[in-house]
């Protein structure tokens, strides 16, 4: 029902998730050009009413959201497709939103393992 996406890019993954579900989406993007294109793409696909595009650094925005407590037990899916070098830092924050019925999906996990995350992910 509620998806958090880290790394919007131009909105391709977010569009697919919304087109194949009844969920709403909060997506965070730090590149202004990508963010602006994503907003246009969501609008072109009639999805604007189900998506909130947040512009900013993912770690800063996740920290703000955690502090607000508004999103505790809120997300059913967290789709992590942001900066791979920050995966561990993001996971350390995002794990607080993980509950029995939610999932965390890491895009490009194999490339993430190359950044040295494998010991943390398997423990």
C-alpha cells in the first residue's frame, strides 16, 4: 500500500511499481534534472496523485522522516536504488521501518557486494 523508493532517477521503477499496484509512493532523488523529469513522467502516466517526489540527499531525507515518527510501520516496500556506496548507511536507518509484513528490496545487489556490504548482509 505504501512504497518508499530511494533513487528516483527519471521515475521508471516508480512508474512500474505504481502501474502494477494500488500503492502510493514516496520517492527521493538528489539530482534536480532527474527529479524534474520524473515529475513529468509521473504526470504523463497519470500517477501524480499517488506519488510524492522528494528532492534532497537520501540520508538527510530518511533521517528527517525517521525523526518525524510519521512513517513508523508505514511502508510495505522499501525499494533501495540510490547511491550504492551509501547502501550500508541507508540500511542502518531503513531497518527501523522493517516490520513483519514489509520488505526491503536492494537494486543491483551484486554491485553492492563489490562495495563491501556482503558481510553485513549475511550476518
